[in-house]
C-alpha cells in the first residue's frame, strides 16, 4: 500500500478560523454551556503533524493541538478558553472485499476548559479536564466511511 498523498505533500500544518455567534444562546432552562450557542465570537487555532511508523505505510500516527479562545461575548457571558491535544495511531488492516478497506485505530485526547466568566455565567459549575481513549475500527468502501470509537472519562475541576 502506498503512502497517502496528503501525508506526502503536507505532513504538518496549521488550522485557524473564527467561530461566529450563530446559535441561539438565550433558551429558557438551559445553561449557556449547554445551549445551542454561547453567543461568543471565538478564535480557533491549531497545529498538526502526521507520519509513518513503518516503511510499508501500514502503521501511521498523528498528533494535534487546538485552542478555542472566546474574543467577544454577549449578555455578560464569556465561555472559558479550551485547549485540546490528541495523539493516535492507525494500522491499515487490509481489504475485506474487492473495494472495501478497513483499518484499526487508537487515539487519546486530553482537554482543559477554563471556567466561564461574566455575571450570567455559572462559574463554579463550568470548566473541566477530560481524557478520552478511543480504540476503533474504520471501514471504507469509497462511498461510505464508518468509524466506530470513543470511550471517555470526564473529571470535574
């Protein structure tokens, strides 16, 4: 199996963007953290790198980190800054039929979210640290891609 084109051309990169306040954030009975939107404009920044662990390209790995920083809030609420990191490996297991591929995966991610701020925040009930361990199996027919994984454990700060 050959090296994926994307890994060859761009194994490292940056991600950036803005998350705009498009969701409703003032629903009755919901905390701002659990509503459809927070009403904030956020800066999104990230870095990633991926590579091979074997010459035959059957084993590959990735690492990434992202930052979500609220720049502007509404109605006396500003969500906490969130930092996420992930590390994972893939094993190209082979083909189950003429046109279907499957691969095994394992990834782990760590997140830290600071407490919300502002008069309308629930500061003591916000913020968290989280570790997610995700063993999985990916099945790809070319038209349909199924990915099964995710076991998580949240820890209150």
